[in-house]
C-alpha cells in the first residue's frame, strides 16, 4: 500500500486550487454568495467521483453540501469531514485583502478560517483516490453555511450526520502552536434591545428618552463582567436613522465565552438579570444560540489525538492537544461524546481581520496529516 506521507502533495498546486475558493467571497448573511461558494465546492467534489447532495438552506441562510466519497462501504458510518464555508468578510473585502502570495505567506479572506483547512483535507482525498488507495473506513464530507453566526440553521443536520460516524475531523485553523483542539469552551449569544421614548432632538430633547444612551451605558457594565474564565463582548450595535430624533430603539448582540458549564450558567444568569421594565427605558435580553461545553480528555478523542501525534512525528512536527475558546461545530460533536479532532487545519494568523493569512508550508504538512488520518483511523 502507498504510504500516504509519500503522496505527491504540492503547495503551488494547492494554492492554485484555493484561488477560486477564496475569490468566491461567502459572508454568512449573504445566502446567494454562500451558495456560489457551495457551487464551486460541489463541482470539486463531483470531480472526485463523490456522490454529492445539495441540502437547501433554512432561515434565509445558504445551502449545505454533503458528499459521499467513493468506497466499497460508501454510505456506512466511517469518517466525517466537517467544515463551514461561510466567512465573516463582506463581499468586496478582496479589494482590501486580495488573494496573494508573499514569500512563505498567502493572504485572503476566509483562507485561514476555514477554507484553507477544508481544501487541504479534500486534496488529501484527491491524492488518495488518484493513487488507488482505499481507506479502511468510508469518508463523508459535510460543508455548512452558518458556523460564523453560531450554526442556527444546521446544528440538527450536523448532529444527525455525526452520529452516523465513528470519527469526526474538523479542519478549523490550528492553534497558535500548531496543536489540535480536544475540547472547547461554551459560547453563548444574547440579543439585547432597549426601548425608549422618541422626540425631536432639536425641538423637544427633554421629552425624549434615548434608547442609544441606555444601551451605551450597558456596554461598560456588560464588558465589565469579564474574567479570564468567562468573557463578555458587545460586538453588534444598531440604532437610529435620523440624527434629529431621539432614538426609541437600540439593538445589540453580546457574545460570552465560558470555560465550564457552571461558569456558562452563571454568565447566562448575569445577562438575563439585565432585563428591566422599570424606568423610562426598557431593557430586554433574549438568549440566542449557544455552543455547549465540549469537555476535554474524552477517550475516543484522546485516541485520535495520540494517532495524530504519531503521524505528526513522522512528518516532522509536534502536535499538542488542548481545550480552546472560539467555538466551532466541534462543540456539538464533542458535546455528544463523539470522537472529534478539531483545529487540525492550516497554520496562520489574523483570522477575522484584514491581515488574514496562512503559512504556505502548512499546506503540505496538513495534507499529509489528513491523508494519514484517513488511512489509519479504523485500521
């Protein structure tokens, strides 16, 4: 049998293949843009000989793509490659952050989080198929459209599909030291609204009660609840349309990270305690989507980590394993107790910023890791 570490992986070839992925911008809230990205990936998967299904989107969000790779046991539970194709970058970001290569770095919106990892793990399947290598277990690929907003429309799909499989691989970007994630903190979202009293800001200012002013006061209160183990960040703020009107509504969104279930429960209680219908301005807090705590050190996941560490040693790098914040769809599969290895994608920096980039050397490194995992899981 061909050694998967000897397959002819080529970074230049992978960069060329990634170019249309990155230049097809796919921000979560633009369903048409996300679906254009799904079109690109659906074509690439079909070219591998996979049986590809397009799953219509829900809640005004994009579609999902599920592909069953060629295998004598295709369709049976084996390995699930789980990734998202939505990004946080609006259409037009390419003007500020074009897809480009500079030395050992490659830039582009969504390249690190997480199109690079998704592509690399598909390239490993491409090379295995071309070499006629049959993996011990069949592989299914599931790409979703809404991870960046907490996976409100596809959590059920992910969980149902994952339960059919023995192993879940999530090629989110690697941790800063190149290590994998074997547990994740909880991520809770909250939707806030203040409701005040409108008035003409120039003519009758004193008669109004500003929803914006009340929400602004709450920012310091909410972010002031942050500790090292439970954080709070108000990241979205919408209000006002005319400057000559005292605002009667203000909407905001808060993200909270908690390292344990107990801390999550405490954080949720603190946020919900901000609800108030007394005074001149009402504050309403509603709990949004939550990623549950994925407790680390589960036996199946630790066995996967041990195998990945052995493979990494053969490739020539060290792979640590740790819990992490940030949240991913691995929260769901890990929470269910399913063996899940997360953040095994490309190395890079600047995700969610206008300097997002990957280390080109990590493309071949991670493709070899992927190929060996496909060949050794279940062997």
